[in-house]
């Protein structure tokens, strides 16, 4: 028997892979079916963010159409009902995932905690014999040590789904992707949103893509380089204190969302090497310091991305099955979901040829033209070979574009290859056109 701890993207993919190879697999998920399988992505991250973002984008578009006199009203919505319906869809997806996992031949154990001590494996209080173990116990929100953190009205991405009334004044602590996504959602819903970023807001984002993000968050009060020093209130949140430039300020708030990163769930794992942040140390085969024990997904540390977790699960499973496979973290596509999909993959260097243009108008951006925010396309290319080294795309299908470009970049696609590319029209994808333009420029430079 092979034991997999955790029913999130990493553990589930690993379990299905192993069961498909006729291995006996037991997947242990400490939560119930409707709250556990699918992991953070389904219950606290990607899926519910998509649900709320869909509504936010619809509301923003409705406001613009109303502003221009094309519609009579802007639709109102029931925030509590939105959260209830989001939960209902999540539970339906969880049921589908459970069925899919069992149909693959995996035995799923709900409501029991898994534990590993070196090579010893426990399901609940019972020690079991295992041919191999995969630890995929995920992560949880990082809770900073701030006075007042326990007040009612302080939420995390894991507890937020209990919120049933739209906050009037929301303070988001953090400057990462999740902070940006929730800031856009709640500002679109009508909350006054303040973001308190300890260092820079989306500081690692390409400068052109970051500029698009800032523009799409123009209704949000973004404060950078500030330290959150306390949360005010007696029984419930009334404000947040923060230090900026040597001075302390207070901003009013009836809700606070902590978006200060993630922490690996590894407390139940002992006798195995861990990093400083509690992440389980693995090699590129997802092997831990103990033979026969593997770890994948968030418990193995950054980048905390669902597609990466899934792939790590497959790599771990294949190595257990005797097929040597290595995890490659290069060219990983990512996206931030605001008014557009702000997607990116790879990056250039000081020698790269970089070109950027506004995104074209098309499905989902036609009515953005009057507001000057049809998105962005940007590529980095090797000037000698034309090989694409990085890309950015902001638009309704930016995430899809980044996924396919990442795949092609791994196969050393060049801008010259795009001379044979025929696109679907109309499209909001400006990357292909930019690649063709870059090919012309590089060829012209070569001739000169």
C-alpha cells in the first residue's frame, strides 16, 4: 500500500497516477469530503476567487455601460447569497473530485489525520505499513503577530467565506497576488479598500504589467512600505494602525483581511528534514531526506501554485513507480485576476530585446477602449536567435496565452516561428502580433 496524506491538487494527482498503475493507494484527508478534497485551490483560493471575480468584472462592465447611457441601471446583488452560492458550487465540485478519485481506484479516508515520523506512518492513531508515502498536507495562511489580531472582523483567505455582509471599509494586510485580487473584488463590489503592503505592492511583477495592475486598482488606496502595528476595536474591528515614514496613522475599518502569505502544514511531520519556514526539503524527484518518503505541493514550499503542485504530485508518483522523472521549475506561467488576466512567464535580461504594446480590442475589451485599458502584450526575445525568453499578457485570456507560451518557450520557440502563425480574429491576444513585429525588427537589424 502507498499512503498519500492530503487530498489537494498534489496529493490527489499523485494518488490517481499511482492507482492508474494498479497500485493500492490510500489517500488520507483530515477534513470531510465537502470541505477537504480539492485542497486550498477549491475551498479557499483559486475557485472562490474566480467566483467573486466573475461577479466583480460583470459589475464593473455594467457600471461603464450605465455611465455611457446604454443601460438604465446597474444591477444590485446580495453579498450573502453570493457567498452561499459559491459554497454550493464548491461542494458540487468536491463531489465530482471525490467520485473521480474513487473511480481511479483510490481508497479515500476522510476525517482522520495522517502523521509521519521518519519512515513510520500513522492514520489517526493507527500505524500502517506503507510501501511509500507522499506528504501533500498543503499550507495555511500566515498570521502575523499584530495586537488585536483576534478581534471579530479579522479574516483570512480560509475564514473569509463565513463573511455574509459586505464591508464598508476593508483593510487588506499584504502586498501579494492574493491581496491584489481581493482588493479588486471588494472595490468593485463597493467597499472602500485600503491595502497595507510591508514593502512594495506586487514588487516582483514586470514594470509594465504592474502599471496595468495599479491602473485596474485605481479605486484602491495602496500604501507601500508600511508596518501594520495594531488592529483597533473593543469586541469588533474599528480601525487599523500602521507606521509609515516614522509616523503612525490609523485608518477606519469594519473588516480586515490578512493576505500575508502561506505557511506549510508540516507540524505532523517529524524525523524528516525541513527548511527554516517549516517546508519539507525535497530534491527534484520530490524525495525527502528519508528513503521512500516524498513530499509535494505547498508543504514543500514556494511557489504555492496549483499547477506546480499537480505536476509535483505526478513527478513523485512516477519516481515511486520506477520511472525517473525530475521537476523543472523554469518557465512556469502565472496569472493575477483583476479586471483582466495579468499573466506572465519567464523574464528577459539586460541583453534581451523587449517590446510592449497595448492589447488589442476584442471580446471582453471592446467597451474598455474609451477608458484606455484594453490590456497589454509584452515579450522578451534573444536578439541573436529570436528565442522568446519571457512574456506578459493582460487581457481576458491572458492566463491561457501564458500557459501555451510557457509550453512553447520550453521548446525554444522563436519570434521568427510566428511568421507562420494564423490567429483567430477578433482576439485580445497581442502576443502573436508582437512576436511577428519583433521578428521583422531583428531581421532588419541583422541585415544592417
